[in-house]
């Protein structure tokens, strides 16, 4: 092409661009700097096209990347204007966003100007979201299907919506979290939720599935997701079928995100703590159930104590703590020191010795529970045997040998009479073939007090 003709075409293109840009800046970009037309031009307001200064639209630019700074995006589109907002504000912001997106595509990739334009685009979208979905219109608490949704204030944390599986952009979107089961979703997805709160299931059904991956088959599910009933298949057409290792059922990719969790049935039967893939509802259910003492091991799998030495050790420590409890609840110093509160995270340890939570078993496997419980056991024993005179006075002397130190029922070398709870040296108790001296004495006293019963 002739250089002269090419030069004329470039000049024509630049003139056309200048006219479009002037019109754009006049009518679109800053919808909040509008004054009353009858008051005439105001200071800081963009003049009409015929009054625009020519130096603002100079034709000396030769590259499209120079257009970025002329968009007027540096102006403040983000402060809320005075007075009520009208629909035209939203429309004009949408036009500005579209123009900004076009310029981003025209600018060289990874250039500084393109990055700056992307930042401006984000700001424009933030303002648009404010106008379309103001936070003041969203309630702080919403109740739905036993969920108690609380509006989140965090804007920087990146989360995923449990309903639509899309990312929650906290900066520009309102989102909620259920305070019971931690279900997260966009505000716009709230009315689409069909899953009830898992915490209600925990309250009504506090028990585990104790069969290992009880699969019933995809055909028994009618080739549909066990939760939302979406068509699924093992070939991934139309949707991939994913199995939950806890329930044994198959789910779609929306209900099963390949999350992993420790499965209680595998722990109890195989002492296996490897995390397995579970569906979203199972993951939440297991997370809420993990601290609950609902596992009675001696009934579910009593042979487990023959193979796991740590369980035997923990059972003995728990039995000793239950023997120490009567000392503490009748000791003023122990009550003031709140010694039993050292087990407030495992309250069932001071109520029985046979119920376990899944967290207990996990901590036993890792060794953490043995260390912490041994330390607490030592603290309790020190108070009773050394620090407190009242508790020391409740000790026992072996009535079989009448020798040795004061004995307590939680000492490792002692035995306790099942009838009267008297404490003896273990060797003395098993070597003596006669009855317990304390039991014999109590029986004789009863006979003296009630002679008629003896004669009868």
C-alpha cells in the first residue's frame, strides 16, 4: 500500500477514535459527576464535545496501548454518590466495564499498562456489585432446612460454594456459612439449597456406620447420585460416579469433591487410620462426630485390646482416674484448684472407662493421648498422696499383713475388694485364702445388731 494512503488511513482512524473517546468520557465513564444541566457547566465536569480541549485528544499516539490512560478510569467510580441510585448508573458502569475489557484484549500481554487496566476493571466490577447487591439488603442471619446461616464479613479468604461448586469471591460477593455444619454458599445460591444441616443428623442419630464401605451397587441407586439424584455412571457420562468410602454409595462430582477423612469402621475393625475419599455430607458428619464418645469398644470389637497395647494402657489410666474422682469431689482444695477440669476436653473420661470417641482412637494411635493422660494421672496422684492431708487420711492399711505404706485403690501394686472396696497389697490379697477381714467384721457387726435375724 502507498505510504501516503496508509498515512491518511491512520489519521482517519485516530480521528474516529478521538471522537468515540470524547463521547465515551462525556456520557459513560463517570455517571456520578452529573450536575443539573440548567446550572451550566460545573468545575471538574467533562465539557461537551464541541467545547472539549483538543490537547486532551491529541493525535500523536501511534499505539493502542496508549489509550488506557485516556479512559478516565483513574477517576473515582467507587465512592457511593449522594442520593438514591437509579438504573442508569448500573447500565453506564456495565458499558464502562465492557469498554475496559476490550482494551485489555488490545494491549500487549503482561505489559504494565494491561495490568493497570485489569486493576481498574476489578474496581469497576466492585462498584457494580455494590449497586446491584448492596450488603445492607442482606440479613446477617438466615435459617433454612435447619441450617443457621451467618453472613461472613471476611473478604480476603478464598472459599468454594458448596451448592454451585464455584469460587466465592469475597470482595465482590456476599456469602454465608452455616454455624452448625459449616456449609458455605453464595447469597444467590441460598434458595437452591436442598441439603439439610448435618448437625441435625448428628443430634438425632449419634452413631457411626460400622460396616466397611457397605456398597450396594450403582444399579440399586438407579444410576443416580445418592444425594441429589443426578444421573451418573462409572464411565463419566453424563457425570462421573464417585464412591464414598464411609457410606459405600455413589455420588456425582457436585456432591463428592474427593475430600478425605478417617473412616471409623476401618479404625475399629482393622486399626487403620488412612484417610479415604468421602462425599461432602459424610465429611461434615464425620467432622462433627469425631469428638463424640459413641464407640463402646468392648462390645463392638473386644479383641482389639489383645492386639493394641496402647488401648490396654489407656484403659488402666482411665480406671485409675475414676477411682481418684471420689477423692476430688469431697476435697475442698481439689475443687478450688479445679483439678478435674484438666479433662474438660474429654469429659467422658471422668464418667466411664469404656466409651471412646474417634478422636480418642486417633490420639491413641499417634501416642498423644498416652502422654497427656499419664501427665494428668501423675498430677492427680500427687495431690492425693503428697499434697493434700485430707486425701491422705482416706488411704488404707493392708489388714492382711498390717505392714507397708498407706495404700490407695489406684496404686499399681494393690487389689480392691469388690464388696467393701477395702484396699490390700496384691500379693497379700491373692495369697490369703480367707475372706476379706473388713467384710467379715462388717458381717459380724450386723449379726450383733440384729440377733433376731441370726436366730432365724
